[in-house]
């Protein structure tokens, strides 16, 4: 992929810190990662609603939604998955600069790709949320019927079946959606945000 040339970064006269002060909370990205069907989207939707209700400025980036527009030209090869996550990291970085608590819900199966997003955003603004759930439980839920198609050979390179998922080594937050309720999972994340001083 070629890089742009003859470009100059233009600074804003409004800083990220000033936006955070106006919002009355810090900005960060909550990077939800886990298998298909683990509950990333479900938890992030419920969490965003909860945060909105307590006055936190948020935006949610969901894997399927982003592939309808920004990343519609990408497939599911390892290279395309890497580019998908690279773009999401860049968009999330802009949203954090805008002062938002940004929620991303992507399988993001490769540790290296998640680490690259962490490096871009910085340790203080990247919160990895591991949505831990056994393949068996995910397959039993199979909300989109994808596991069934993968088992039938209709989908190739499906994470957890014939493509790898590299679990986070030291995520900031772990929720176990096959053991915790949706409400409990949401509360675990809110507790972390409060304890670390992101929100009041």
C-alpha cells in the first residue's frame, strides 16, 4: 500500500485536554476483543447506553457496521484483517483526540494488530477488554449462523474454527460472558473506568 506524499499535519487550536475538561471525563478507547458470538457487540451496546445515561460522551465502532462503509473493500484474509484493525485504530485515535470514550467491538484475532493499536493510542488511552467465552458457548449461541456455515465448509478462515484467535496476555479488563450476566459484564467495565479515573 502506497503512502501519501506532500501532506502536512495541521494542529487544532482546541486541545484534547480542553475537550476532556469540557466533557468532564477523560477519553480512551475500550477495545473489545473475543471470538465471534462472545458478546462483544452486545456488551458494548449496553455499556454505551449506560455511559450515555451518566453523561459520558461516547461513540461505538462495531465490526460489521464499519465493514458496511469505511472497510467495505476488505475481506477476511490475514492481510485484510490486519488492515481492518489498522484503520480502526486510526479512527479510534481521532475519536479519543475528540475527547470521546470510544468502544470498539472487533474480533481482532491477532495480538500483533491489537498491540499496534495500543502503541498508536498509548498505554493510558488503550483499554483492552477481553470478552472471554468458550468456543463451545459461542458456537451454541451462533447468533449469525456463522459457526454452522464454517463447520459446513461454506466459510473459510473462520476465527476459532480454522483460523487462529490469539488471546490477550494481559488485558486491562476480562469479562466472561458464559459465566457473567450482561449487567455484571457492563458493571465490570464501568468499575474499571471509575477506579482508574476515566469517569467520575
